[in-house]
C-alpha cells in the first residue's frame, strides 16, 4: 500500500471541536506567562504553539490566526513553523502517532518495507489515521538511532530500531 504522504485538510467540524476544547481567552494566562520569559513576543512562538496544540489537540486555522494576533506576527510565520516542525500538527491525529524514519540510513535498510507493512496492517496510508482514532502513521526525519536502522518512534512512547516489517507490526500489536 505504498503511497505518497497525504495531508488532507481537517474538516470544519474537527476544527470547531478542537477550538471548542479550549478558548484562546482561557489559555491566555498560561500564554502570558510564557511570553514573559522572552525579550520579544514573537520569540515565544514555539512554546505558545505547543501550549495551544496541547490544549486543542492540533493547530487549527483559527489557532494560527489567534496566535499570530496574540504574538503580533504574520499568520504566515505561524503556519511556516507549524508545517516545518514535525512536533506540530495541523490536523487531528491518532492517540498513538507512529513515525517511521525515512532518512538515508533507514531508507537504505528497509524503512519503506516497514512503512508498507504498517499501512497494510492498519489499512491506511502515510499521514492518515485509523477509523478508531488510535494510530496515525507518519514519516519522520532522522530519529538519532541510525546505528539501529530502520527505526520508528511511537510518540509519547518509545523508539524502536533494527526493525523489519514483521517486527514493527508485532511491536504495535503488543502495545495494543
Ligand atoms: S537515518 Fe533513521 S534514525 Fe537516523
């Protein structure tokens, strides 16, 4: 089921639900405390994004606008950071985000086979989330385990190396 990464935009309902989880005004006291640590408001962009994402689940379009206004920086700058760093998400993800390293060492040692096996196992493509909301499969840049290539990271969990397709599937089955 090898497929290119897909980045389908979140639905309006998903965005509204995320925004409803925490109003920006409710977040403001914590954000103010973060901003106070920096010499310029815009310098607090990364921690502010993290705080908003943690509260809402992902960085919605409304979050981008609100953060830009709050930090007095262009919305394009906020969007650029969200799309650059894999730690930030512009769409809902599963409770477990499985990131397979696709950088050279892992690619040469079978990362694509691992990815294909996970896509088949869960019936989704790269960048998608299972219907039960449990798993999202993503590609990652080097996870710092090149001597154990190919590798994957289960976000909020562990890093696993020396993978082959069967081992990768087994690891996730055993976590279930
Ligand atoms: S290249 Fe995959 S962990 Fe470094």
